[in-house]
C-alpha cells in the first residue's frame, strides 16, 4: 500500500510539473502579445505624429494663402491709387486666382491621399489593438485560473509531502520494532 501511495504521489508530482510547463508557455504567449501591442501602439503614435505634421503643413499653406490674399488686397489698393489700367489689375488678379486654385487642388490631393491610406492603416491598427486586448484579457483569465490550479496543486503537494513524511516515520518506527523483535528472537533462540 505504501508503494501504491508513493506511485500516486509521483504521478501527481509529474502532472504538476507538466502544468507548470503549460503555465510558462502561457506566460510567454502573454509576453509576446504584450510586445505586439506595444509595437502597434508605437505605430499608432507614429501615425498620429505624421497626421499632426500634415495638419501643420496644411495650416502653413492656408496661412501662406491668406498672406497672399492680403498682398493681393494691398496690391489692389496700390493699383487703384496708381490708377493702373483694368487690364493690369485683371491680369494680376487672374494670376493670383490661378495660383490660389492650384494651391487648393494640391491641398485637396494631399489631404485625400493622406486620409485614405492613413485612415485605413490607423483603422487596421486600432482593430488589431482591440483584438490583442481581447486576447490578452483571455490569456490573463487563463493565467489566473492556472495560478489558482497551481496553488491547489501546491497545497495538495504539501499535504502529500506531510502524509509521505508521516508514512516514512511510521515505516521507520515499524523497522525499529522489527529490529528489536529480531534481536529478542535471536536472544531467546
């Protein structure tokens, strides 16, 4: 019966070691997911910086356009004062309008190109981050469950060790009694 109990304890110990290996694997997966999430967050931050840079360039372009409009108004006033002909004024105004329209077209093209490509990338990143968060939460839940199981195993192992120690002490006591009985039998015999 002692041998059976020791075998059972040995099997339980092996099962616990296998469970600990599984826990370590889960921890490695969790670490990899955490690293992927950090990379995705870094990519999103870079995207935000790129968008901020584009907005700044766009604002600078608008400011440049406003300054050119002020110059146009100033030029218009100056031309009126100098009594330039309507043809000169129309030519200058037409050139500024064409330049203004060209700036608007370039601005729209840049804005359209930026928002289509980068919005899709940002949307994919956000979706990926959401999925990673969900997987991370699921892994954490599994890890918590595994830790609870591990605690149970540790408790059982401590109980088995205590029981094994008690059995061992009993065996030692019985062996001493057997030795004593053998000595008495030799002495009597």
